[in-house]
C-alpha cells in the first residue's frame, strides 16, 4: 500500500495573465506571488513522491493556461536556517564547520557566491536524520527531484526534444 503525503511545489512562470491567476487560485488553491515581476505559484499536492507531485502540479497549471518555466528552489542563508530551526546562528555555524552533529554531516551549500546558500529541503532532511526537533506536515521536494523536473521542463523547450 502506498501512502500519499502533501508536497509543497513552487513554480516559476513565464507570465501570469489575471484570468489564469484567478483559475489557479480558485481551482488549485494556489498562492501567487511576484518577485521582480516574475510570477510564482505555490501549490500543495498530495503524492507518493516529490517528482509525482511536481508532475501533477505542472500538468494542472498548464491545463489552466499557465506557462511553467521551472520548479523553484528555496535557498536559505545560515541566518534563515537558524530562524527556521529555532536555534542560534552560532549553532548553525558549528554544524556547517562539522564541529557539532559530526555523526550527521551538514549538507553542502548549493550555491557559494559571496555568501553560502543551502537548499532548504536538504537542511530539512538533515534535521530529521539528526533528530533535530522539527515538525512539518508538508513535505518538500529534494534538490535532486527539483533538478530532475527542471531538466525535463528545459528539454521540453528545446526543439530537438519537444
């Protein structure tokens, strides 16, 4: 027997006309946001895995008229990790340096460009594995799942694969 769990899927869209936005909110209970005029849509989707959840959401958004560019990563800084895990920045610095929780190595940063950024889902997985007090009813897609779906979306935009 397989069990479905709610997954949070955040999509970046090319554009979002108001009628399509209204449909997404009404039919998918989507949360719509914009950053630098780029539309983002967040949907909770029950599924057995993050990839299945993403495929379902992408299909639904496309069916309603949305032009999906990518699944968006949730990148976090050390300060945001501390805030979300309700701990201190110093504790996070120790985890990153391997000075605490050595039996459970902290994830490597996803981006290092002046500041280190971690994929939040990797941090959540680490927190659960290291028995950090963390409660989340909603599951997140792993960085690998997001990369896989984004590869599929990119391949679909290339004429040779479309």
